[in-house]
C-alpha cells in the first residue's frame, strides 16, 4: 500500500475505533468503580468492594444491546502500537505528578483541589487531543491514586467526587451516542 | 490554464471506473481500515443511505472488490462485508494513478 493511502486508512481506523468506544460505558463504569471504592473506604462495607468491579462485566452485553445495533459491527485490524504523543504525554503527566509530590508533599489537605484540578486538566487535554480513552484512563487512574496517596489527601469524598464526575461524563456520552445513532429498524439486508 | 504538458490523458482513461465513483471510493476506504464490518457500520462510517450503500456494494461485489457474507456475530445474523485482495489492489492502483494526475493538474 502506498504511504499516503496507508496513512489515511490508519487515521480512519483510529476515528472509527474512537467513535465506536465513544458511548460512555467505559467512563461510567470507571466512575462507578471509583464511587464504590470511596464508599467502601467510608463504610468498610464488603458489598462495595465487589460492587465496584462487578458491573464492568456488563460492558460487553450493553455494547451488544445498545452500541452495535446503532453504530454497527466492525472488526478492527490489529491494534496499532501506542503513538509517540501518548507516550510523551504520559511522561509529562508522570513528571508533573512526581514534581508535585516532591515539592508540595508536606502541605497536606489544602492541595487536594490543585491535584485533582491538574489531573482533570490533563485528562481533558488528552481527551481533547483525541487520545484513546482506555489509554488515558490507564494513565490517569494510577496517577490519581499515586499522587493522592503521595499527598495523603486521597479521602473517600474526593474519590467519590471524581467517580461521580466520570459517571456523569459517561451518562452524557451515552445519551449523546444514542441520539446520534438512533436504533435501526432492520439490519439492511439486500446488500448482496 | 497553466502548463499541464506532463498530464497524459491516457492516464485518466486508465482510472478504474468502479473505484472512481465517490460513493464506492468511500466504501472501499472504510473497508480498507477495518478487517470486516456490517452494513450499519459502513452506512454510518461512509455517511451513505442504506439504499445507496446496497446498490454500490453490489457493484463492488460484482467487480470482486468486496466479499459479502452472512455471519452470526454474538448469535445475531449479520451481513458482513470485507475488502478482497483485488479490492485492495484496485484501490492502491487507483491511488497511485490519481496522484500524478492531480500533481500534473496543480502545475
């Protein structure tokens, strides 16, 4: 395949994959896991230690029920390696987190909004740049906990709040997806 | 018009008419970027009505550029479309022929 065509199909593949996963389910369940973790820390109720991850098992059936009939089914080619900008971005975020811990670590409590704000901005920037959200969350969640623990400010309330924001984002994306891709009445046979 | 001496009209005649249609070109590009897809996905991705998609997929299938088959995906029957090697080759050839033509027109 010539370079230009190859580049175009790579871009298209990325765009389709992103749209396919832009249904908010992942965001909602990661948010739910955080909310459950926060409630578990508050109440020590064993129910919430399970409640956090169990609904993640629902992602596949929900995708099957809501997403595929609307957006359609596609089997994507083998995933591309992580693009360099993501690696650089992750490096910058980790560096910022490490610097914050180093220089601000002694001031506990009052720095919480700053940390959550910075991480939130980093998250928004990454999403705005069209990064794959799975990758973004894979970077964001560990940093959230590492930085939070470094500051000793990771209270259950903050975890619940961040989780609630992600759940809200998930619901917003899900509703937007359903509006953009209304349910099809038929499968569109007669194509052959 | 500016100098376009390097443009040989025979090159334009060599363009594959099946691929040259914007609708079919969109379909082929969508299929080139996935391993396989169903009717709904192609319709959404290429922004084509189902009727238009159906007609043009038939033409592509007749040319041997796409393969259309019935498959069960998660126990649901679906019409699955994938690009064939001939389709890939046709798209590559079209791309490599069109590039110089466009370059010549820009001169």
